[in-house]
C-alpha cells in the first residue's frame, strides 16, 4: 500500500481487499512511526479524532450504495489554514488562534466531503502562510514547531504549505491540499519531490481559507503523481456563492462544472492525461531562472531534451518575463490585502473567536513572544497593520501594475508572441539548511509571474541534486489547467523521476554522480 495511487486504492477497495478503515489505521500508524517519532518530520499539525468513525461510515456506504467517486474513503490532509467545522482547530499554525473552530467548513472541504474524501487531519505550515515576518523559517509555526524535509532531515521543506508537501512525500496521506499566494504550493512540492498544482484564481473557492491576499490566494492539490493531482483538483474546483471569483468558471467549461450543487459531477481532468501529450507542443523556456545552480540547470536541460524527444518544439523566450520589476508592487498589494482579508476572516469567526483583528494578533504575539516569536518577529504584520483601506490610490496603482506586468506584458505576451502552449523553468533551487537564526535561503524561484497574474502553474519532479529533489515548472494563461496537466503528465510518464524519500540525517556529498 506504500505510495499507492488513488485509482489503485479504489480498485482494491472495490474488490474488497482494502477498506477505508484499514487505510486510516495504516496512515495513523505511519504518522506515529515517522512523523511523531523516528525521523520526526513534524508534518501533521492535528489528527481528526473522528477519522476512524468517518471511515467506517464510508465503508458501509460503499457496501450499500457503491463509491461516490475516485476519492471515496481516500485519506487527505488539509493545510492548517483551511476551515473545518468539526473537532479540529483552524489556526494557520498560530497560538493566537488556538482552539478556534470556524462556524462552517470551507467550501473546498464541503466539496471533498461530498466527494467521499476522508479528512485525516491538518498539516503543519509556515505560520500565517509565511507572511508574518521578512526573515521567517519555512515550515515553522508556534503551534506545530519545525517541519523537516523527508529526503534530508536538516533541510527545509519550503513553505508555506510545508506540512502538506512533506506529508505527501513521506506517504503520511494519499494526497493533500495546500494553499498558495506566491510559491506556497509549488515550492514545497518541488523541494519535496512531488506534484503541486496552483490553479487559476477562481477555479477553486477561497472562502473559509485564512487569507493573505484575495487577488492571489488559491488552494490546490499536492500529490505524488499528476493523475492524483488531477483527481483531487476535480473535487476541489467548483462555483461557490461565497466567492465571487468562482463565477468565472461558468465561462470555462473545462475548468469546472458551473454549479453550486456540491454533488454536481466534477470535470474529468483524467481525459487530458496522455503519454503523448508533448507531441507537437510549443514550449517556451524562461532562461532568466537558470544560472543559480549548475547542477539544477543540468537536470532541467536533461528535462528539455526529454521533451524534444517526445516531439515538443522547445524554444527560448525571446525576452525575459517581468519578475524583479513586480516585487515591490506585489508586496504593497499583499500588505493591503492581508490586513483587510484577515480582519474580515477573524470577524467572521463570531464572538467566541480568541482574536478578532490583526491588531489583536499582533498584541497576542507581543504578550507571548517567548512562544510565538523565539526566532523571528512580525514585521510583515506590522507593515500590513499600518496600511489603509483598499480604496487608497497606493493600493489600486500597485494592483494595476502587478496585473499589467505579470499578465498582459508578461505571460500573455510571451505565449502570444511565440505561439506557445506553456512556459517551463526550474521551479526553485534545492532545499536549504533549516536555519532559525538567519531564516530561509531561497535558491531562486519562477513562481511570481503566474502567482501575481492568477494563472495556473504545475511543478513535476525532474531529478535530484545531492539527493535533494528538483522540480520543473509548467505555467500558462488563465484556465489552461487541461493543457498543463497534459504536458506535465507526458513528461512525468517519460521520466519517472520521483523517488521515495530516504530520511537521511544530512546531505551526502559523495551521493552518486551528485546529479540525477
């Protein structure tokens, strides 16, 4: 059962060889053995105390009525900033929200439950989705402590969906849901050797997810294969009356079924997965993201050669994408939207909420600094708290600049000018050492243009550097999930680059070949 894909698990359950209860018991035992003890990955923030009872009910439903679909009885972990109205907390990893039970499930959780998925628990994360401090340590939260990379334990799992990425890589669940504002699904997916998909803004509802920025936030699937990511995306996607961005789904039938009915059939993303999906594709290479690590570049060059061998036309972009130019404008947008969004979210928790505004969170952190700020502060929160309303010209101008640079003058221009289906690049560098003193040491990233434009981005395992996973990214225009899934699947099937983690205590500098 180790690393079994979703459809294989379903076939075994249909044949009576496996039950949801048995699956949950296996994962609970594995979490105890390698997350809570052994290598102590610390990826799981909290387990669902009702998981076994829910599994038993799903098994009985399967016997009486048959499965609801491919996720029936499949244990899924949720990032700890996704609302569940059950006996689990939703805290974004912060002690300031300890004990917080939202009034209702996030819409995506409703979708998962209706699809028959089993919410096994909450995954640890970079506290407040890594937007509390300018020198934070990815994968650390005051509620959950430090999450560790399962390939090399003294290395970072990136963030902010650290626990989701680590848990999937280490087979602590079948798949997981992460969230991204800029890189928070794709970076931990790449660094943990799994598939991560950040959808088009509006394909997956944002309601019931503790926010950073409404113009960039989205949840998305994290899985060990493109197929599993496609199955999970189908369950997550859908129109939500609580999230106006999802109304655009109705104009894009390949994105999701335009219905508010939770039991409406999802789009069959599996139909887009073909092993010859790269044949005759025109792929643009964003060379601006090369040059930081020669070993990473070598892995990606080998990946490009594979694509050419599969019939793709792979050409360099004729101009770099706007990226560094976006930086200060993106930060301004995030600061404004973080304050407005978090204040609205906390107000919606009702009178029993432990904190009711960002100002309350800041005050809590000061009062409990020995627990909440032992390594880094809350500079980003202080910057955000100083911002005004979303009607201010500074915000409106920054947002307009971001959309122009990332979309119209960025990805849109590149795709149209060279008639490309997608753009590829190394997702990020290899995992860095966990360093609470100095914070994160990012090795470059290609995530910003797609994140700021609100466009989809998928990363797939491409190889290894000194035993550390390297991912390759595919991104394109809005609502292009079917195209990206097709390309990523064809690449995955040809390379089979993913390997199980080995829980090494530190990097082996004599690792065979240093690259693979």
